[in-house]
C-alpha cells in the first residue's frame, strides 16, 4: 500500500535508482484508489533508472521468496513514458541482487493496470523486492502495487 508514509516515501517502499538523471518524487493525492499515489518525474536522463521498489530489508517489509517459484506483479499506473517493472532478490548471504525486469509497458494517460510474471526465483533467493520505474525522461504515477505467488 502507498497509503502510509512520511514526506515523499510510502512505508515499506524505497525510492531507488542509479545513473545520471535529474528526478523528483511526490507522494500525492493522485491515486487510483485510496488517498495516496506516488509520482516520479525524470526531467533529464542520460543513463540508469529511477524506480519505486518494496524495501530491501531483512524481512519486515520484503516479501519472502521460494526458489523456483514465479511471481505475478501488478500495478496501476499512468505515464508519459514507457515504464518497466523491476525485480530484485535477497540471496542466502543477505545481499540484494538485481534479478529481472518486465518488457517496457505502454504509455498511458489514463490509469492502466500492468501485470508481469517474473522468471523463476533463483536458487538461494530468500526474499524479493519489486516495483515500477523509468529508464527515460517522463512522468510516472503509480498506485496499488501487488505481488502474487504462482503455483
């Protein structure tokens, strides 16, 4: 949920990314449901990405993972650029590792629900972190992120 939080960061979420880009975050009332959504604005982009992913912690917020299982990630979004959904996993040593990302999603000025099935969780995966983001300039507003275990 993006409902609880302080300043620009919803509780149990991480405003992440890397590379050379100019960006800002806003936790605001532009929500698909409830009272709050999160907006990422990338005003200048050279390389890297910016993304909202579930907190990469030791278990308070990070959902547990089962090696070999796939997960379905859903999110409501609207965007002036093509977002992707990113996935990380925590390995058996406790380190967070980049795992995979979805194909680019369509630009949408209206709320649209994205859905992506991850690859099978790697051997040794103990938890996962997921969320949408941008690898270009644009504005992405996100809400109602969900994670489902498959089979």
